[in-house]
């Protein structure tokens, strides 16, 4: 018995026993001792994670984005309520242009009428050919501009450019060229034409005895809903 107690383990036995202890307890030691401080940022890769090991509790709530999922993986939600109606769009506008094509004549009557667009060679005061018709919708007429080749002169009364509703015999829009000016415009004013209404461009002489004037041209816009 004394002989057994007095024997010491050999160095090789000690090394073998240490190896056995490390192999048995090393894993549990590593698991219990490795924490956040021992792991460098962005060092754990996908292949380092066991498949199907990450669970819902491991992910911060509401931290994932739709781009983190494959297309078609996120189910569509219920259809939402109808939103409020947007503002109306801009109205369609047509530019209308015309000219006399010749000098304004010396008239005993005080006006000449022309088709709103283009030129008609009808004689002053003769009916036919000098009017157009509005679209099949209420039309807003605005931005009238009249131009004379020469100024009417001071004291002549000037010349009015007028858009005339023939069916109602009413002026829809007007501007006056007077004095040394050669142009006029209707500013912010506007007028309306009912659907399918005959209308004409009338040049109204403020003083019929003022004599002839050179040719004239005009333009305006027509807006429909």
C-alpha cells in the first residue's frame, strides 16, 4: 500500500490527463466565456450560423424591410379606401389667329367683319363667310390681341377689335387700339360662347370719317372644359 502511495505519475501521464480535461471541458468553457467583447464587428458570416437557428425572438421587432424578403413573399394587404378627388387639370386651349389680308377700307358704316381664323374676301356689309362656329361645349374666350399696320392717330376714336356673338348680337370680348398705338389686348378679361354658336371678329371704327387704315391681324384663345 505504501508503495502505491509513493509512486508519482510520469510526465507523459500528466500531459495525457490534461489533454483529456481540455477536450472534455474546453467547449463548455468557450461557450461560457466568449461574449460580445470577444467578437469583432461584422466578423460572423452566414456560414458561421447553423441553418434554421435564427428565430423571431433573435430579430428586433419592426427592423426588417420589404427588400429583405423575396418577391412575392409578403402578402398584399387589403385594398384601401378611395382617396379624395384630385384638382381639375388644365383646360384645353386652342389658339385662333386671323388677319384682314388687305387694307381696312374707308367705310360709311362703322364696322368690318372677318372670320375668326383666316381670311374671307367678302365685301363689307355682305352677309356670309365672315363667321365661325363654337365647339359643342361652353367655350371661354380670352387673351385677345389686335394689331394694326399703322396707328389710328390721335383724335380718331381708334379701332375696336371685338369678338361678336352673332346669335345673341352681343360683344364677347373687346380691346381698343387708339392714338399712336398699333396694338391692344383684353388683359385679364374673358367671355363665354355657348355651344354651337356663330361668332365673328369685328373691327369697329370709333370714327367712321377717320378714313382708311392699313391691314389688321388678331389672335385669341378658346378654352373648353
